[in-house]
C-alpha cells in the first residue's frame, strides 16, 4: 500500500517545503514533521491500521508467543502505510510482559544482579542521538527518580540493527538511540502502589522535558515504564520490528502476551513515539470525538481527586500533551483511570460504552451503570477496535458502532489469537476450539490470573452490580422534562427560515445529513468514512 503524502514533502525544488529536522519552528510537534504552510496543516494528516494479540490464557511465558506476535505483525503488513521511501513505514510495535529471565541474564553480564521478578521495573526510553543531550536526559531521569523515592539501579543500551531502515538523511535523522532504565521497588510498596509510583515518576520526567523544550520534540520519549510490561516500537514497516530489535529474536526473551500493531497514520504525521502499542492499548480506527474528549479531560483537572494519588495528583497534569494522536490521548485517559483505582474492564466500559439508551434488550441494572457513568465520562467514539492490557489481563473491544473488524480464535493449547482479520497465524483446524468475532460494544477479556476468558455478560454483570447505580442516578439526576415550563419569547415571524439558519450557522450538510435523520428517527445518524459494511 502506498500512502498519499503532501507532494511538497519530497519536492527538492521547493525549499520552503523541505522537512527540517533541526526543530526550530515551535508550531511543529514531531521530528520530521512538515511545517504548516498555505492551506496545508500537519494536524489534518488522516487515513486503517492492523492490530492483534497472541496470549496464553494460563499466563505461561514462552518465546513462541513472541515469535507468533512477530509473524502476526508481518501478516498485517497490508494494514500499514508506506511513504514515498519504500523503506519507511508509519510505525509498528509490540507490547510484552517483562521478560525476567532474559533481563536477569543480560544484566548479570553487565555486573548487575536484578531484584526478584516484580520487585523491579524497566523503562524503555527513546533518547536523542546527540551524546550531550542524551546524557542530560539521563540526568533528568536520575534526578526525578531520586526525588520520587525510586532507586535507579542500572542502565542498558538496547542493541539494535538499523540495516533494514531507510538511509535517507532526513528519515535517518529521526531515529533515536535506545536506553532501558531499571528501577527497584521501594520497600513497603505493593505491586499496584509501585505501578502508581512509576506512573507519577514518568509524568514528572515528561513534564520537565516538555517544559525545557517548550513542548517541542527533542527526541526524548518514555515508551513504557512498568514492572509488568514493556514496549518495543518505532517508525517501522512490519518486518523491520524484529529485524531492528535484537532482543525480540533472542530465544530467552519470553512472554505470555504479545500485543502488536501495524500503523496507517490516521490523525497525525508518523513519528517514532506515535507508533503503537502505547503503554496499555493499540487501536485500529479513529477517535472522532477527540477534541471534545481531550478538552473535557483537561477540564476535569480542576475538580478530580483520588485518595490513591492524594496531594501528588497535581504531578500528573496534564493528562495528555498537545500534539499527541487520538490513540495516545485515549491511552492517557485509560491509564489515568486504572492508576486511579478503576479496574481495566471498568475503565474501558466508561470510555467506550456500548449502545444503551433505548436498548430494550439490556437489563435496567446495566443501563443504570452506563447512565451513571455518562455523567462522569463522555464516550470516546470511533470507529474503533481497541486492544488493551495491563500485563495481567488482556482484551479487546469494539465501540458501539462496530465499524472495525476483529476476529479471534481459541486453541486447544490455551492460546487466544485476536486480530484485524482471520488467518494472521496459521493454526491447524483440529486445534481450534472456538472461532468468533468482536461485536459492537462487546468485550473480549482474558484474565491470566484466573486462566480463562471472562465472558462479556459476566464482566458487564459484575461491573453493573458493584454499586446501586440506579439509586445513585435517581437521587442526583435532574430531568429537564420534569421541570416547570419556562415562558419562551415567540420567534420573529418577519425573518425567513433561510435567514435564521444562516444566522445560527446551519449548512446544507447539517440539514440534509444531520437534521433530517434526527427528525425522522429521533436519533443521530450513524456514518463512517468510506464503506465499512461487514462481510
């Protein structure tokens, strides 16, 4: 697939359009991004991705899972984009569990004996190629860790092989160096509290770098920081991920999950840091309500509180940074909710609710859950197929419109294989136990602690029965129709309908595509970009 890009990006006869990797223009948000000029604005870069995962239901780690993840990714190559340079992709990556045995061995070779599994965390960090700037960034990490009471115990230069990447100077200039930073769990902190401390630490570091650079990208980015999971990603074509990172090809590198993504840059210009997966999610589709979602999340900063964060909650603002993609902002919101005490399934149901209003087949108990949470969180509407994990559970869901395909199979050796389409990994038919697809608003969830798939019905019932949501709604909600009517001044009758519509900004598109369906059906029209008719 060849991706359409602004022709001026590669027209060497027009120097005003040349990509400038020196990052002197503050209006730019990513390394290698063309500047806004004329009618072109890089914020309008739009276009579908490939997403999938392989997971062992019982949580058994193996290198075979990682190898299957790489094979799946290569079979999703057609889902990604290729630029004018055939060796430059929009991005590809993999999220895995911390490969404890692998890290223990390689770090022992460097003279560092790691604590027990779970008692240490690993940050995968993109750092600038410039040695002085790189050293400064590492100093920031070290100082922030000391200030937050987290011991930094070791650094590791990640071995990479960029032979398969483009040698174009402008593209090569965007490649970062890679460092992994190891942190010890402070005594007295349980696993969840340690994850929350790491979340705060990452935000403190990122905010300092963001402040020093005035929001510009200097090549520093914390890809992941967790005691449970780690992310390997970059601006790759599918096959380049395994070719680039030596770690992923090492037979000692083991995980029970491999969440992969092949990107077709949808809402932003491609860059290393905007490749998927993020810290918790990978996503196929778009969040088309993004601007409203981001604004509402920013507005909540003035009123939100959590006993788990206490006075430190101010350290994690802003929830999202300007210039991020829709998926990055969604990942920030999900992470914020999970670290604030919500379960993974609960948080996903809040952010991507199923269609509940007017649904006569849904129980009142579940309706009350969604009605209550609609007052707390507006839906992040797609089309969207989202895969998510915290290292203990892994799952996927479709938004309520269901306009992105996703299919999965369960095998007799306890593997679950989910992807944007069937056939991404060859599995003998006799080994397949279950075949099905994600449905609109439904959730697939594998709980590796329980060693099984938790059904959508079980998840939703557990969440909906957790609290008396119907009572909470009735005691706090004001219904406009129940209020006494307020006298309304009659409209002027000397102004034509067309004049009124123009005065209030209505367009022909509004009246034909939005207003007419609302008048006839009583609800908003559903549509999508292009044809997403299910097979």
